[in-house]
């Protein structure tokens, strides 16, 4: 393939690792959550860790909660996507992303947090304890 960047008059490729997060509109029992808050928190995290991100308008979605006898949870999901440079996807960045994803899961009362990294879907269903709670337990 031709050098697409050069053909478009673009600089060097900025990012090749696609990371997409699903931001739900409801919790696991269909109660609304503060989606704009979580959308902005995700944008802040991705922007800090990976240089930038874009939130796409809500699309209607459904998730099957197997822990609740297969109940279907419908919502209007926002997708937050970044194209990270491989050099930015460090152990430290992934640890910070994990803290954010687990916080989202806990505080937004989610049955699963879905994130796609390089085309592979990762569902998180068990969340790490809050850092403050960990410190209190010591």
C-alpha cells in the first residue's frame, strides 16, 4: 500500500493501538447514572494517558446480566475511543486505566465494564476495592 500519511500530507502516525470504552446510561438494575460525568472522566483519563480521545453519540444497546437470571439491561451507550501510540501503552498507563475502569464499575454500579483493546473485547465484572478503603483496611 502507498504511504497513506504522505499521500494525505500528514505527519508521522500518532497512534495505532485502538482503545474503546463503553459508557452506559444505566446501572445493572436499569437506574440512570450520570453518564455525562463518566463520559468526561473517560475523556480526561484517555487524554491524559494516551494524548486524546473522542466520545461518540449514544447508540442503543443491551447487555445480558447472567448474574440476574439473564435479565436484559437496555441503555444508550456512549463510546469513547482513542488511538494510542504503542509507546504510551505502558504498564503504568494500563495500571491507571485499570483504576479508572474499576472505579467506573464500582461507582456506577455496573455488572460489567466493557473495553476493547486492539480489537479484543475485555469484560470486567469484579472490581478492585477503592484505594481509600484499602488504606483503611490496613
